[in-house]
C-alpha cells in the first residue's frame, strides 16, 4: 500500500514527491536558447532552439540530437539573442533525459553558474 499525504492541492504519493525534486515551479514558455559543448572524446554539440519550459534553476527542451548524456556540462546562452546585451551565459549540467517519442528526447538542464558573455 502506498503511503499518501494530504496537501492543499490534493493527495500526493510519496513516489510522486520523490520523483519531483524541483525546488522551483516550471513555467511552460517558449524562449530562445543556445547550448554548446566540446570535448575531444565526446565530440561537439552546438544547438539553438526554444525551451518547452523553464524554472528559476533550469530549462527543458526537446531535440533529435542523441549526443547528450546525464551529467554533461554545457554552456547555455539563455535567453538567446543576437544582441549580446540581451543575453546571459550559464554553465549548465544535464540533469535528466526523457524519451518523448517521434525521435525526440527531452533534455532537462540545471543552471549551475553565470559565465561572462563574450561578444
């Protein structure tokens, strides 16, 4: 029998609480981003797209690129703009990879630190 706890928003199972470790709420929003990664052994990733959702601590996007691995460190430009004064660079870490079907994977990136923007 699954232990359940009552919260204001309804009944939530312990399993659901453990699976949802985010400390901040996700907001479903499509914002431009750019990620890059370079490693002599793993190859190179450079990709731009739009988020599926964001939170204060991270972002989530879909891609057909299967080169991402959990724990991989990325440089994330978010929100991405061609004007350097309107963007910020972050170090990010791939926290989770989901199979979304239709050849797509979902990439959850935890933003770790802000990096200097280079023009």
